[in-house]
């Protein structure tokens, strides 16, 4: 459970960072692929 919570936290932080930078969602999707 702790592992999953940590993963979710990391993902949310990653997304928030990109949103703050003004990066489009498409760019974020490409990075994941």
C-alpha cells in the first residue's frame, strides 16, 4: 500500500511540475511512451 501511495504521489508531482511549466498534455503523453 505504501508503495502504491508513493507511486501516485510521484506521478501527481510529475504532472504538476509539467503543468506549472506550461507543457501540453500531448507532450506529457509522448514522454510516457
